[in-house]
C-alpha cells in the first residue's frame, strides 16, 4: 500500500470511528468537545453519513484510487473553512474548529505523500541501472 493510500485509509478509519460515535453515543462524544447535547435524530443521521464517507475512504485506499486521494486533499481543508464560518456566525462553538483542524492535518498528510510518490516516479536513473547492456563496467 502506498503512503498516500495509507494516509487515506487511516483517515477513513478515524471517520468511521467518529461516525459510530455520533450514531451510538452522540452526547458523550459531543460532551468531550464541550459541545451542547443533541436530542434530535439529526446527529445520528450525520453519524451514518460520516461513517459511510469513512468506508468510501477505506475502499478507495485499498483500490489505490489516486484521483480520490487528490480530491480529498482539496475537499478536506474546505471543512475547516466552513466550520470557521459557522463559529464566526455564532452557529457553533469554537471547539468545532478542532474537527476542521484534523481534516486539514489529514489532507496535508495525503498531499505530502502524493507529492513524494510523484517525485519518486519522476526520477531518472542512468541507463546502466535499468538495463545491464548499458553498463560501462562490463
């Protein structure tokens, strides 16, 4: 498994765990982050959606779906931007920014891994290292 695939898979596992927490113990999870308790079904609905996104990340990682990895590099930081807007508008507590920060950290990890993999694939080796017919020592 490539480093970029591993980063997406690890993030997918985190997202699945977060989704499961929102489905089964939403108020415990919310309380840990000093967020108000939720008594409506919507927090659990969100948990199901989050969990399914995590499953998609894990499946994409196992399939080495590089275009999906690239898409997450752009999409995940947008989460922080949206969460910041919600906080600035007074719609959410500042602790929500922690979730956005985790998204950005995951996106940066994937970006660095993709960049390293791209650089490695573009390295040019002397012909003698690839084909022994060009070895000058023979």
